[in-house]
């Protein structure tokens, strides 16, 4: 055999070595992939109940095709199993040496923080939020991967201190530690994480302390949320270096002194929330905030005038300045904000007239100017049903016509003439009395007393009751008052009636009935509720009337309204009463009430004001539809009827009702759909953020390419056991709020879906 040249031998040997290495590498990869599969299968032994989608090696031989597994080049680099009902953290997870991302959020993982994560040396992304982790974070918490960029352990039950070692995680960009039970301190070392973009520490009961000056080193910060965490002292000037900040939330703390002027020069600022502190003094500095959408500095001790240049923030949608000590007039410039949607200036010392252009250049969804010292005429643009309570407790405000409870404006010249006239008449009266004898005076008063008789009451009953009108009148006392509104005051009255020992009475006085509107509401309640008998509709037990006032008597609903339970959660923080099964029952029961009105009455009845505050709850949380003041009998199967005025509640009104003033049963279906969305999302009917209402917000979320149900469901009901049912109900809410009435189901179809 011929001898190969030396160079040829070398190349031959290199080829053999390379081939051998490739062969060994291929075998090693195969072994590693088999090991990964075995590691993943071992996780299921840590979980008491299986995943909603099981890993089945027979069906998917390649574990990279298993649900929740993300691979690159055949190796696991990510595990994403949010909301799968997992109850244990998989102890072998870091045996997957190439894993970069772990998302086990919205599960039921309990126990202490899993320190096995220290072994995931390549980890970039970690999300364990919305679980049941307890105890303190270990002091060596900073041993997590130095490559970690995203860390989220929010919404657990972790307590104690946040360890100073967190400052060692120098690559972090997003740090979420909010909504836990941390009751110790948060470290200054967080200020060393110079690349941090999002920092959320809020809603933790930390002990009181000022913001660390070192936080001023976070010059790349975009979101800072340190709300409701017992922060004291002043807002440190060192934080003025955060020129990229977009969300700045220090609300619900005990901050004092003034709002620093540099805040109004943060060019990137979109949301500013400093409400619920002890801030004082005047607003100083020029407002150069071209991107600002929301300002909330309510519930402080701020004084001086509202700055005129606030009207130069063209993107502003929300302005909350209530419960301060602002004085002077409301700047005219506010009227010209084109996107202003929510304006609350109540409980201040504002004086002077209202800006006459207010509401002309923007669509105001909510306005509250009550409890000030404003004067003059309410602009005609604002004399709308939705603003009828927006100007209360401003005794010098008036209107050009009969609007709500506000007096009619009169020309000032006539006021002077009337004053002189009354003065002359008064003096004449005094002289007349002096000329009359004392006997005639006594006779006059005796005759007057004889003619002054108590009003005569007429009681009409619709159910068997064992009380009379005097029992009701005795109960109409201030100590029994439980609510009031534009249509009257509501009292809780205890009786000796064995069937109805407690009733609710709504009193409507004649001075509140200057327009025919309230009289029509009263008659509608009597005519419709008086003849309705259904277990899911509030009973009208009777009514009383006199020349002075009218009273409607209802069965008493011990648990208030659905709105109360959904949107005043602070009053029921430790109460589990409105879990998902109960919400589902409320949806079904209120749907039954509306189904009866639409399909089982001799003629269909449109409620026209279906909303969560009109769904009342009895002692057992049984739902009943209430308040039929706007109800209307409609032709069965006929075309939508026209009405003369828009009445109802914004956020719940169907588009065709607002635009065309057309009504049929489908306006109630739309409103019920909004209630269903409230039940599933926990948001208010007008809680659509930058959109106009909840229905529009829900549609936008659903149409988003990355839509996840978990992102929209109320955090109080995020239980994987009910996700399928919650998704069904959420989609039902979307269908019910379709823009076209013909695309909405009937209440019969709605009830069928809910009862499946």
C-alpha cells in the first residue's frame, strides 16, 4: 500500500476526529433530549392534579411539541404554564440547563419562595405572580441568575423585608414585588439596578419610611408604582433624573410638603397619581407635559388656584383635583381640552361662574363639581341627565330652565326690585299688625291653626300586608335614611308585620317633581311593578300619596346591590361572598327576571335602566331586578319604538338608543351584557380607560391578537376551575353588547346559555 503524504495523513486524522465528535455530539444530544423529557415528566409527580392539557409522550414523542414547552434547536428554553391549577413548584426545573424563561403565574403554588431557582444559571425571565407563596424572601435572594431581566412575584402573600441582595441583580429591567404582605423594609440597594425600567412595590404594608435618595439613580425608569405602602416625607428631588418616566404613582401614602416643580417638566410622563397624601401648598412650575393623560392629586391639602396652563395639556383625559383647598375660579382653558373625559373638582373652595364652554370641545363622561362655592348659571351644555348630581351643594348655582334640583336663574335687576317690594310690604304689614287689636291677632292665629291640617294620605297595597300608612310615616326619619338621589330619599323601616318586618320606602317630595319626569317615573313603577309577580323582581308592596309627597314601599334587600359588591370591595376586603359560583347565580337570576318581563308578560316590558346598581341582593344573595321608573310597555314583535328623550345610565345604554332614541327588548339585552362584563372583569360600566365604556374596552381586548382571558378576568375570581365558564360568560357579554340590535340574542337565548 502506498504511503499517504504527511499532509494527507493529517487531514485524514482530522476528518476522523471531526466525524467522531459529531457522532458523539449527536448521541449526547439524543441523551440530553431524553433526559429533558424525563425531567418534564417528573414535574407531574409534584402536582396533585393533572394539567388542563396533559403531557402525553405517546401522542407527542417530541417533548418540544408538548403544551407550554418552548424549545430552540431541540432543547427546552422556556416553560409557560399560567393558570393551570398547579399547586407545587417543580423541584427539578433547573435540571433543564438551557431554560431561559419560566412562567407559572396564576396558579396555586404554595409554600415558601423556591430557592432551587438559584440553580437556573441562564434564567432571563421569571413570573410566579398570582400564587400562594408565603413567608420571607431569603437574605441571599440575589443569588438568582445574574442574567435575569424580568422578575415578577407580585400578588402572593410574602412578608418581612425585601432583601438588600436584590441589588445584585444588575441586569433587571422589570421588578414586580407589589400586592404582597411585605411589612418590613425595602432596600436602598434597589437604586443600584441602573437599567431598571419598571419598579412596582405598591400595596404592601411596609413600615413607614421616606423614599431612598438612591432611587434617584434609576435614570432609565419608565414605570414607578409605590402606592399604598406607607411612604412618608417629601418626594425626593433626586428622582427628577428619571426623565423617561411614564407612570409615576405614589398615591395612598403619607407624603407631605409641596409637589416639586420638576414633576411638571417630565416630558415623557403619561400618568401622574399623587392622590391620598398630605401634600400641601400651591402648584408651582410650568406644565410642560405634552403626553400627560391622567392627573390625580385628589385628597391632599393643596391650595391656591388651579393653574391656567393645565389647559395646555392637549392629551389630558382624566383630571382629579377633588378634596383639596383650591380656591379661585375654574380656568376657562380646561374647556378646550379636546380629550377630557373625567373631571372631578369637588370638595374645594372654588368660586365664580362655570366656564361656559365646558363640555363643548370634549365628550365628558363624568363630571363632579359639587361642594364648592360656584355661582351663576350652569351652562346649557351641561344641563344633561348624566350631570344632574354634578353641581350639588353649590347654593349659588342656577339654571335657565327646570333642571334637576337646581333653582331657576333670575335677572339681578329683578332681584333688587323684589327686595324693595318685599321691604315695603314688610313695613306695611308691621303697621297693619300694630293697628289691629291683640284680640284680632289671637283670632287670626286661631283661625290659621284651625285651617292647618296634616296632609291626608292614601295607601294603596299590592300584596297582603299588616301595616298602615302611619307605620311608614313614623319610619321616615333621618336615622333610618339609607340612600338618596335625584328621585328621592330611601329609608329602611322596621315594622311589626310578620311577613315584611323590614321594608324600604322611597319618598318623593312635590318640590322635587317640578317637571313631569319624576311623576311619570312614579306612575310607571306603580303600573308595572304593581301587577308583576316574579321571584327575581323586587316586590312593590304598596304606595302612598298626599298633596305634599309620594312614597313607594318595597321589600327590603339586605345585601344592597350588585354594584355595591363589585365596586366597593374595600368594604368587603375579607369577604368571600362574591365568588364565581355566586356571580353566576346572580347572572342567571337577574336574567330570569328580564326574561319574564320580555317573554311572559301579556305585553313585553322594556326596563330601560338595567345596571348593576338596579340588581338588588337579598340576605341569601338572591338577585332581583329593581327600579322600574323608566320601564315601558312595548308592542310584541313590533318595530323599535321612538322615545322623546334619552334616559338611562351612561355606559349601559345601547348605541341605537343614544343615536336614534329607538327602544325594544334589545336595549335591555345590551345593558345586561354590560352587567355580565362587570361580573367577569370587575370593572365599572364606564371603566374602559382610554375608550368610552366597558363594552368597547372588552371588544378591543377580545380582538387583540395576544388576547388572554386571564388578562381581563377580575383578580378575585381567577380560579382555573372556573376559567371555561368565565370565558363563556365573558363572550356572552360581548355578544349581548353587539352594536347592531339584530346581532344580539333575546333574553330567552341568554338564559339558555347561562343555564347550560
